[in-house]
C-alpha cells in the first residue's frame, strides 16, 4: 500500500464500490449468534449504511452522539475493512474484561466463485431475517460491529454482528441519490432481553468543507483512501488589536493616459476656390526689442523693491516684538513692586498684630524690643532738649511710663500663658485619641481604632464638655453626671474627690448660686479630671506620650546647676553655645535677663537662618556647617560683620535680607557668604565669573569680612576641623 500514514490507521475508500468487496464468509461455529431482534432503529441502520464510505471518524462520532444522548444504554460502533486491507481492531471504551467480552469474528474473502455463491445465499437468508427492522442501506459489503452494555447484569457483553448486503439488489449510488439524511433520527436501544428504549439523536451537519489531508492508493484494487479529519472548527487566529496593512495598500499605482487638445487648429489660408474669413484675425505689431542687459536690470529693480517691502515688514515685526517685550517687562516689574510692597505691608501689619495681641514667646520679645526702642528714643530726646531739674523730672516720668507698660505686658503674658496652657492640654489629649496609622505599599494611609484610643477619645470629649463655659444648667448637669459615671468606674482617693466636687457643684446649682461664684470649683474639677486622664491605669494610651523616665537614677548623670536661679536642671534646659566651655544660665534666666536689660528680638535672625538652611538643603551637596551655626552666631555676623544691611544696596530691612553663597561652587560657611536682598541674591547666584561681575574694591571688602568671620568662628572647636575642608574645596575649584 502507498502513502500509509501512522496518524490515520483506519481508512475508508474514496469511491468504495460494493462489487470490489467480497461478501462475508460463514460464521464460525463458536461465534455468538446475533439477537433475533435488531439493535438499531431502521433509520439508524440506514444512516450507518449510507455513511459507510466516509472515514472511520464519522462512525466514531455517531457512537459518541449515541453515548451522549442517554447515559443508560450505550452503543459503540466500529468499521472493519475488507479482507484485503486487513482487520480493524475494535476500540473498547468500556474496558470490558476478557471473561465477559465475546470473540470478534474476522472474515476473509474467498477468491473462489463457488464459495462466493454459497456465502451469498447464507447472507441472503440472514438479511431476510433482518428485513423487518432494516429498511434501506447504502453501504454495501460493510461490516457493522455493535457493542452492547447490559445494565441489569452490571457487566459488559460484546456481540458481533455481520451484515452483508447484495450490491446487485441495492446499488449504492441509487440509494445515495434517493435518500436524504433527516435532521433528527430515532435510535432503539435494548435495555434488557425484553425491553427497548427509543432515543432521538440530533444530526449535526458540518458548517464548512473539510480540507484534503492526503491518503494512499491500493495498487492491486486501485481503491483510494483519504485521511480522515477532525470535526472541530479550525482555530481562529487571535486578534492582536492592531490594524495590519499588506504591501499592496502601501504602493502607488501608476497609469498612463493619452491626452489630446480639444480645440484643433488649422493653418489653411485663402486661395483659389477657398475663402477663409479674417473677421476674427488680430493684427500684431512688433514692440521694442528688449536686450538681455535691460531684462536683467528690470529683474534687479523688481527684486530691490521686493526686498524693501520685506525688510520693512521684518523691521516692523521686530519693533512690535520689542515693544511687546518691553510692555511685559514693565508690567512684570510693576507687579513685582506691588507684590513687594504688599508683602512688606503684610509683614508690618502682622508684626503690629503680634504686638497688640501677643501669644507666643517671640511676640513678647518683639513687644519688649519695641519698648526698649521707645525708651531709648525718649531718653535721647530728653537729654537733647532738657537740662537740670526738668531733665530729672522727665526721666522720672519716663521711668513711670515704662513701669506701667511693663506691668501691662505682664498681664497680657499671664492671659496668653493661660490660653496656651489650655491649647497644650487639648493638643495633648487629641494626640492620645488619634487612631493608629500606617502607610501601605500602594501609598494609602490605613487607620485603625483600638480600645485604648476609643477610651482616650471618650475622655477627651468629656474634658471638652466640662471645660466649656456659658452653657445652660441642664446641659451642665448632664455633663457632670456623665463625668461622675466615668470616674466612678475606678475607686481611689482621686476619683472620690472628683465625685465629691461634682456633688457639691450640683447642690450649689440647685440652690441658684451665681456662676461667678462657681468658677473656682469648676477649675478644681477640670484640674483633677485632667490629672485622672494622665494616669496610665485609667487611660492606657497616655503611657506612650508621657515622658516618664524608666529609671530616675539616670537623670542624675545629666543634671547641671544654674548659678542664677540656683536650681538643678537637666541639660536640655541650658543654652550651650558652640564656643562655650562651661554651662551658663538656664533658658528661663536668659529670657528674664533679656526682658530686663537687652530686650532683643531674635525673630528676624531666625527667619534668615531658616531660609539659609532651606536653600542649602536644596543643593544636596552634603553641607554641614550651616546646621552647626546657631542663632546667636548668625546674629553676631549680621550685626557686627555685615552691619545689618545689604552689601550692594545697603538695604537695612532685615525682613528682605537673605544670606547666600559667595561662591556657589563651594559649601556655605561664614567665610563664604554674602548678605543681599532677595532680588540681588537671585541675580548673584546666576553669575558665572565673580571677577568680571564685581569690581576689585568690592571683592576686597567681601574678602575682608570673610577673614573677620573666620577669626570669630576659630574660637569654636568644631569649626576648626572644617577650615581645612573649605580650603581644599577652594583649591580644587
């Protein structure tokens, strides 16, 4: 055989003729006899006979369809080839055991005509017994093997049955032309020895034409066998989501066409026997001859005219752009001037507001500084205008006014301290009541409340309600009852005292006592309740905020003695300058001395230092000196070295002054800095060569100030090690 493929072991002849296949031989003696009643419905037999010429896969699909149609009666069909092509072994999807399976009869065709006639007579008698159930068949010479499964006996029984139809009595072509496969067929399945079950099977017709997959041809008989294909629809290519174009849509098609003028002309003239009208003729007279020099001269004059107009248009555009830029520049400068004036007014207004309503330590420093400035001006005026007894009387009056102003500032300070203390308490309680927060990997903040945070939040709300004033008596009584129930959960001396004070206030309120007489009692209740909140036993969340040392003995190693107030205080209460060798006075004594004598304000110097540190952090070049310089050091530089004014414009408004690098390639240091206004600093940082931008005298003055600053900071031990580092950077640049 030619072209036999291992992937398709079974084949069906492409033009299978009944005459080519010999009839089946007689059954062996030991083979099982088929049942007297047909196992398949006549329509099913007809379908099997008609599709006998199709590949084996069609029979396997029919068996699969029957198996899916019902789960109780199962049929499996196999197609066996003729004797010349060999025997197809039946597949066994039911895994039947060898004991229950009956032997499969294999029949080989005989070449003798005498045996063929005897076999044909026997098969005719067998076909006559099956004529009641089998109505028509188109597959001649085919062998149908049916496998039945008996549910009653719970084992499989294999029964072989051979049907051979005479091709002379029923030609295959005529049967195929007259028969049409219906959409639904009925299959009769034998359930047991006496009962049958009819199952309706829907025929699925192919929706496409199966491709030719090759095959082989029998050299002896000349029968062609085609390889069988699957019944599944071909897999579609997945869409890539992009539009693809072939080569043809990207090429240009050229086409040649011939064109001819639509108005033909002729040159025929009048002659003998032909008259041509001259009405439409035109008389053309020759003009002045134009030489090449004259032609080029005219061209040059025309080009010059065009250039004049173009240059005029171009110059007009340039002028318009310059005017527009000038207008924008003037508008920007005017806006900058207005913005600077507005910022200055806002600063003055804010400073005035801070003086009128001081709340922080810096506000009171400004107030004391203004008082000292006023005292010095008045003293200078009195010394300049008055003498003798009048001068002494004026100075006594000035001292009296200064005393009154200091007393007024003290009263404002007490009120501010009370308000600040109340705000600090609320901030402390609010911090205890905050939920737990953490940041996830996606950047989202997750919050979680615990039983301790909920307890702290409840105590915070009660404290706010108790601290409120000017509320109705009924609401005040409800707040006190809530507070009483909260503190009564824990029995101790503190809670008993709070309960007694609450009962006393409720009793006084019932007796219509004035609220002004209850202020002291209410303050005692608030103070004791705040003390109750700060105990970790009653408010566990407060334990992580209170700064309680685990071992008090460790504090003794870090305690210093203040010679001014004669108190032992921790090291954090002492301002220790970088150039000091001993511990001086504490913060409170320094503040008291400043208010009584110098009355200086460090607000402006602090703003300059903060701006300097922020600008140095933006360079990201590992600057360290700027973070070692303290506020008093920067104040010394501004007042004694730079004279509280800009090095260029001599502007003395400290709110508008900033310190920047003299050489921006090096790290900032007191010997590499310059004091300028904000606009001057922006322009200075854009310079690339300082020697060309500034005069030699100006540069010499700046270097002299740097030497003075280096001499002052040489007293600080920490700064000494940084001198060599700055020198190396200067040499490298």
